[in-house]
């Protein structure tokens, strides 16, 4: 009697004729196979799958022909060699070589060269180093000597000129072309083509004619929604067309841990299985979302497989001289006189969120979120302006994070004599460049910046050490990115992040919700930090916000009757 048969096919492996008890054990090991299904089972062609099959067959031998046996042995050998190579590259005693290609006076740090060698060894790397540790230089170090060229770099629109001028031209001898538009045409030969997330969908068919061998996605969290977006679909097509793939971000997870699937799928397709397999193996539901059950385990897996690499400012390898970061959380006054939102509408929306139909709940939730966050920002804007004024008049340069136009209006009005500049989604690229220049040169001590603008922006750390949050975001990673505008290499002084919140509106719900999202990110990014399981949250963020609205209404009604 045989336990079953293993066949090698073009797409991977097919397991057939398993005995019932062996089939049960097989599904215990390969959890991406849905419960209740019966052979044949199909597995993808990956070295780690081959290694798992070989391990399983130590207990339950399967029949296979000579070709299949040879393919399995090759897969196991490739996996073993790859693991040995990764172990060597991660060893603290390993010193990465200094490869040519950098200009005189410029060089990559040893830890940056280590990241470059990992990409060159595997052709895939999700580099998750802390904000300000020079992920850009790590990427350039991998291709500076001509390896993997020509390359494409995909960046956020406001960073394309910075990549060409401040990074590629400053550090290397490589020829770079900045592609600013969607008008597809023949491009002159270059070593690096710098595209934007906003235009890659138009240029995707040109990657093959250009002969692109390597793609580098800067701030790859832009692809966290996967192929549900045009840029996600374009990125998937690009990754299928090139040999080497690299993603750079210190904040891969803006909301829930399941976002990491789309980033890994871009850099190392199939490494986490299909979306369904990822859900089964790694996730549990939280309302309408998927969260990672054991973020530390997933983070450890990604690093042990050589898919991801993460270093922090505290790592001995980095030996960072970056000054410390401190945070201060300050409650400010709620100004009812500044609030113009409709209380009756808030109450109606809150009731719909908690008891309406599915469609009504979704629409009401979006409207309530928008209304309450704007109301909260407006209600504390005058207090925020006073706080910022105190810092600015003391001679401190201040970066202020906000979101809503009315909040910007109030801040600009209250701080007009201090000449604040703007860097938000409403300014053109030229206007943003002008604002940055004015702030860095000292023409003004105040820059108002959108919480989700300017990711990766370099240079502000040369002037400022204070970040003030006029409004809060649901995602802790937005705060991490925003603080990273100042807390990064080149900063010579301690940085302080000032979180200004109020005991009303959306702030209490947001501050509570951030616990779940922070735990998802922390566990995956820092798998060996002993943080434990994700923080459980029993209710959705908007439902909690709705309850707060109704509670506040009850308190107000009670006071009115006294």
C-alpha cells in the first residue's frame, strides 16, 4: 500500500492518491489547502515548498518518478543553499564589500552595503529600515557598479526630482532620467528611469522595450491596496517583467497587518501563498478586516526567508548617532465657538452607524468620520495655533501636521504674522518646492503639512526639531512617517513630537484605536521584541465614534435640564 503519489508539473507539484489519514496530516502541514477538500492537491513551485514536501515525506513517503525526484532534490538543494547564503549575509561578522560606482567622498555605510548584497543574492528584498537610515543609499549601493541595470525607480510624485538630484546625481555616476508625465514615447538610454506612482500605469508596457532588469519601489506602502488600484495592477505587471525587485519603506502597514500581503506579493510573488492561503495561515477577522494573528511570527518568517530586512536606530550594526526622539501628549481646550458642524446630523449618522441597514451603515460611517474629524480639528485649531506660536516666537522651527482645509485656514489666519508656508495636497510641485526652500532657509519658522504628504521628503531635518500634530490620523504609521521628516540622518539635535488632543470629538476614539494598528505593525517589523499578540479591539472604530457622539449628546442634554 502506498501513502500517495507526487508529480512534478509545469506550475509546481501535484499530490494524488493520498490515504485518508495521510491527507489529513498533509493539510495540517500545507494549511493553504482548504479543509474538506480531497486530492489531488496542487502546490506552487517554490524552494520552500520543495523543502516542506521533502520534510513531510520523511514521515509519509510518496511515490514519484525519476524526473519528479530530481526536481524535488534540486528544489531542496536550492532552498538549503539560499538559507545558508542568507545566514552568511546576516552574520554580524560579515562585512559587505565596497563596490565601485559611488563618487569620491560618498560611500554607503556597512549596514547599507549588507542590504545591497541581500538584494543581489536573491533578486528580492523588502527593506524596512527605520525612517532616516538611508534606504535610498542601500538601493543605490546595489546597482552603483552596473549590476541589475537598467533600473526603474518608482516614487511618490513630490520625490522624483529629489531622487535624481539629491540621491542619484549626488552619490553615483549613473545616468538618470526623470519621467514626469503619462505621454508614452521612446526614451533615451539611461541607467535609471525615475517614474511616479501616478504615471506607471501609462508606462508599464515600455519596461520590456527599455530592457529594465531591476525595479525599486520607494515608499512601497503606496501599493498596500494591491491590484485593486491602477498603480497596483501596473506594479504587478512590472514585477512580472523584471528580474530583481526591491521595496523601501519604514511603514509598510498603515492600517491592518494584512496589508503586508500585497507588498510581499509585489516583491516576492507567491512567498505567502495565495490571498486565501495567507488568510488561512496567518490571519483572523476583525470586523470587515483581516488582521495577522501572530505578527511576530510573520515578521520572523519574512526575515528568516530573506524576503525582508529591518534595522532600527538602536541596532549595534547601525551605531546611529541620531539624536533621541521624545514625545509629549498634551490635552488642549475644545472651542465650541469655532465648531460649525450640525449636531443633529451627527446624532442621526451615529444612530445609522449602530442600527441602520448595511448600505446605510457604510455611508453613515464615512460621513460621520469625516464630520467628526473635521469638527475636532476645528475645535482645537485655536489652541494649536497658540501652542505653535509659543514655539515659533521662541525661535524654534515647527512642522505642523493637519488634514482639513478649514483647520489650515484657521491656523494660517491665527499665525499670519509669522508667515507660515503650506505643503499639502492642494499645492503644485513647484509651490511645495518653494515652501520647503522658505522653511529650510529660515524665511519662516512654521510649515503646515498634510499628515499624508511628503513621505520620504529630505532636508527639513536641517532646520527643525519640533513636530506638532494639530490633527490625529487613524494610522500610527502616518505619525511615524510624519515625525520621520525631522527624525532622520542629518539631524543634529533631539526631536520632539507634540501630540495635541482634546477630550471630545474623534480624538478619544482615534487614540484608542491606534493601539491595534500599532501592535500589528510593531510585531511584523520587530518580531523579536517580545511584544505578544495583537491588541484585541472588540468594536470597529466608527462604531466607537458613534457611541461617543451619542454619549456626549446625553451629557449635554443632562446639563441642560439641571
